C-alpha cells in the first residue's frame, strides 16, 4: 500500500510561542514548525503537532506470549505482535536498534488503518494483541485507535515505561497487561547508557499497579554496568514494597549489540545470582531469560512450592493449575488465564 499521511493531531502537548511542547514523555521536547521531537514521532505543523508515525507498521508476527516476555498472562497462548519505528530513549545496548533507532520516514514501513490491524489479529485466531518491538509509547494515538476499533481483543504493551503520568493513566484504561523494562536501578545508568532517567519509569510502574493493570518487569543484566548485588537487591526491594511481592520479574541475558559490542555475554551464574537475590528479598516469581536453564523459567506456588508451570524455551506445560489456583494447596497465583 502506498504511504498515506492521515495528519492525525498528537495528544498531550501544548503550544508555547511559535513552537510546541510535547508532554507525552519526560523529555518535554520543544518542537518548532517543521521540526521533530527526539523520538521522531512528533512533527510540528503550522496549526498543530501531528503524530508523524501514525499507522506506520514495521513489524508484524504471531508470537508465543512468553516471548514478550509474559509468563503470567495467558500462558501457552499466541499473541499477535505489532511494532513501528523509533524510541524516546537511546539505549546503547538496544537489541532492536534497526527499528527503534530509525526515525520515521527513514525506514520502509507499511501503512495500516487501525481496523486493518485488528482484522489481521482476528485472522490469526487469537484474542491477544501486543504492541512491541520498538517503543510503543510514541505510537500513542495509533495504539488507542487500534484498541478502540476492536474492544473485544485483549491488548498488552512491552514498553520502557518512559512516559508521563497523565498519558500513562490514559493507556491503563485500555491495556490488560504491561511488561515494563527496568534498564538499571540507578539514575546514572539511565543518563549515561539510556539517555533518560529512572524516576519517571518507577512512577509509571506504580501508576500501572494503581490502575489494576497486570505488570511484569524485565531487567536485562549487563556485566559491569547494572549487575551489582546491592543494585539488584534495591530493585527487588522496591518491587516488593511498591508493586507486589507477586510481580513476575524477568532477569534476561545481555548479548553484545549496537553500541555495546565491547561488553560480553552475561554469565549464567550472574543471572542465577540475580534470581537468588530477588527471591531472598521477598519476590515470589523470579525468572531467568534468554538462556536455557534447568528450572529458572518454571513457576512454583509461593505457598507450598508445588510446580505449576514448566517452561523449556517456548515450550510450556501447565502442570498443576485449576484456573489460577495451585491444585495442591489452592493458593491463588498472580496468573491471568
């Protein structure tokens, strides 16, 4: 399909003098007429700020929901995944940089109307749709229109959580589940490695929790950068005290990519140690990802220790669940089925 520019007005901005101030994320970009925000998804026009990336789709796939990763949200089901281009952070280790670091208009995309995306999802015979791959937050207007086009689908998002409170609360009205990346647990890491800041992300996680959205958190462990034992302990304590001890947490393996080719693979022992620290600090569901280990991707009942879900890669076996209850002790798990 030839490119179509629907000229959709952006949301969450204000006019200030001869330019616009975007209020979608904490960068608060000042955008002149014919200029773009840092993420490349907002363009200034003479009369309004427009969502320049509206409808531009770079990636579509049918994935195991565990790939997002969601381990406690419709386990063993398939999710229709859709992504665009661009990001509002600039992580030096980005593993989807070919689309996330590509500004709108600089990479081939197809234009899809919102109802075309949901129709494609229905054709794949799944009721789950995830916005993922690049940073979906900057696709704000389009995501909402997609979700409004078919309210019968369940929507999820895989996001860096770098978004202001107002827009986040608005998104929470539509999303059933969010996987939010915690890049590291110091503001220095966010400033130097990601081009952002930590506190707005933590605020976004708390907002989603307050709004009743199912949350899973992903922490990519980068050797020598964000893997200090004390940092992992502080992160785990924060999740326990500010979200819930039952929040699923995924410690995933880093591999050299983009602008961090000089850093090696995360040792398996480091990932397992992060998991141990998190469990010792009161988290009930802690997983290790991007590697195959004997049982660190399995789900155990925190009440009785019974194995309820076994995972080997994307092969999933629901062992002992009755709905979302452990069949052994009847303890309710933080699992949506």
